[in-house]
C-alpha cells in the first residue's frame, strides 16, 4: 500500500511539473499580446483552467504580473512559475518520510511545505495513515504471538519434544541470563512421561539442583557450563547465534515448568523461545530486558544515522551517532541524546523497566525520527540497534510479515504443547500425560489474557485482552474511514460553493443577457425611426425651397 501511494505521488509530481510548464508558456503568450495591444483573452482563459487544476494537486499562491500572466508560489513563498517554471522533485525512501523539493536551474534542491491538495493527501497517506495502520497490525500480531507463545512455553507436548530450539534473542548469553528472577524447572522425561532428570534453577539464589539434591552455584557467565553439568548424560545445552537450544538424549524429551521465573515479563522458556508456537524471522518484541548498567554489546565506532523531520515530512537534518567506547546501555543512550551529535535538541531516548528503548520528542510540534542507515551489529552477525530496539517506522510496520507458525508443528501436529509438566506426581509416575488438556486450555484462553500494548497509530498505550484490542483496532480503522469520507464531502461542498460564487461573478446569465439584448434592439429600432423621420423632414424642407 505504501508503494502504491509512493507511485501515485511520483505521478502527481509529474502532473504538477507539466502544469507549471504550460502555465509558464502561457505567461509568455499573454505578455506578448499585452505589449502588442493584442487580445490575450483566450490564453488567459486557458491559463485560468490550468491554475484551477494545479490548485487541486498542490496548495499555491497566485498573483498577477504587471506585464501580463501570473506568478505562482508555494505556500511558504518559493517561486514555482514566473518567467520560467521551476521543477518539483519527489523524494522518498523505504525508511524515511516523503517530501517535495523545488529545483531551479541553478542551486540545490529546497524542501517545500505542502499543506493541501492531492499531494498533501498522498503524503499523509504514505507517512501517516498507512504506517499507523501497519504499526497497529504489527503490534497486535506481535502481542498475539507473545500470548500464544507464553502459553505454549508453559506447556509441553506428549511425548515431550527431543529438541527445544530457542529464538534469536539478540543478546549474548550472560546478558540474556542476567536479570532473571524467580525459579524454573527443566525436566528430561521418557516417552511415557516419567521424569529421568530434573534440574531446578533458582535465579534469585544463583543455584541449580539436580533431582532435589544439593544446590550448586552458577553465574550468568558460566550458566551454560553449569546447565550442561546438571543435565549430565541426559541432555545438552548449546548457545549459538544468540539462541539457546536444549537437546535430550534419545529417546527422551524435554519439558519446562516456568515456575516463578521472569525477565521483562516473560518466563525462562518464553524469554528464550524454547517452545514457541509462533516463530519470527526477526525481532518482533522490543522488551529486551536490558538495564542501564548492562553492556550494550555494539562495537565502538559503528554508526547509526537518524533523520529529524517536521510534521509535514520535510527533513530538518541528519545526525550520525557513533557507538561509544564506553560499554553500558546508559553510555549508548548518552551518545544518542547528545546535543551536537545526537538528538538531544529535539527529544531523548530512554530505557524502560523492561529494556525497551523509546524516543520522546521535546519540541512543539513534535519532531519525528527515521532511520537513514544503520551500520551497527550486536555481536558478530547480530541485530542492528534499530532492529533490536524497534527504532524507526519500517522496523515496527513489518512485524506482521515476520511471523509464522513453527513449521515443525505444522508438519507434525503431535508436537503441539497440549499438556503441562506436573511436578507434584510421585517418583516413577508420569509427569506428562497424553490425556492432559491443560496446555490446550491455556492456548484457548490466550486471547482473553490482559496484555500491555504500546502506543501506535491512533491507539494509545493500552492494557487489554487480544480480543478487546482487535475490536479497538477495527473501530479505529472504521473511524478513520468515516473521518476521511466526512472530510471528502466537506471539501467537495466547499469546492462547489466556491465554483458557484465565482461563476456568479465571471459567468454569463442567459436570461439577463437576453433582456439586455432586447433593450438594445428596441433602442436601435427607435434610433432608426428617428433618423428616418429626420430624413423625411429634410426632404420636405428641400422640396419647399
């Protein structure tokens, strides 16, 4: 849809340039006729029609020239037509707002303000309405996937899956493990559901215990080694490409009880995406769990270029922020918020309690930020800063396209987690039972769980169920459609009224003109009779003499 709006904006710009050229040529004809005492009425009428058409595409100011013809300027005064036409250029990219610039025969392009006409509508559609709807769809899709994944990660298939393959967290393992609270249990179970090895992880105490035995300490730095030790011959844990993967020794399977574990509002399995039902090809949730004291993980000297734009899409300036040598997230925020080399003069980036980075403008009207280029990577081959934190419209509007049901579950529905790991059973009894439908009930109830939604599009920050948010989303789309139709009808009525008033001044009333013509005809007849009477009188006088 954005591509369609872009294409129409390009075509509209060409139409505007064609009209400017025609109006400029008529200026020459009108001036020549005025100097030579000729009749320029025809050229002026044609030019007036072209100006009317131009005014539907772009807001303009029109002034008469002393030598004949008109001067046309943009809303803020850039000359578009005088002795010669200027050329308008439409500038856009996938990640930045579109805008119009004026190009003269000499000098550089100058962005212009567009406040009305079809061009303004296309820019609003491309950079406002459509991205807003796509952001809302992305937010809804991402949160729906989160709720389903939360239920699925807290459950298990029967028999349990041999491999639990996590998602790309965008983080290194020590940073990902750090900040967890509460406790979780990892179990290796036989095909019959009997637990073969149980590992209890207490993040608050920083300990692991095996099969209820003595607890041994671990740190985020040695978490992987400690987990492998705890699993022993029953399984292995690996961390590759920022994703945690757990494997059970054949023929056993793995199941996780989330317990009270939590980081950024997600349990242990959910945070790492070990048993996700909905997989993503990139970042869709930007609550990273990072704190101000955590390492930012980007290489010093890598750059991120941001574009500041006004509310109408005109660029203010670009700033290139270099990743600082200092290592913490707070250091990265300081670099982003610097006054001279960052965005400090127009707003600030902040990090919330769940590790989400957000920009808040400080100007009125507020300045918008977009990504011109992002050359950062968190670790080797890791996500860029804009991808990890969801900076820029493009990142957030494309989230819905990244989501898909786990293809392994699509191929084998038996891998669907419809049961729950029951740690209360006696030793030797099945902790995972085929007839247990608690996981299925959790999936069914996912749409009714209270969920926090970020402020996107026309919807503010909300805590609603998925069902209620879907209703709000649909209502918002309906309101926008109704508002657009109302504005169309209002504008159409104003246009009709203006045309009627102008016609009453410039147009010809046939009835009035017929009355006047009849009056002139009668006056002409009376004058002819007077002349005839005078001739007859003169003839009589001549004959008398």
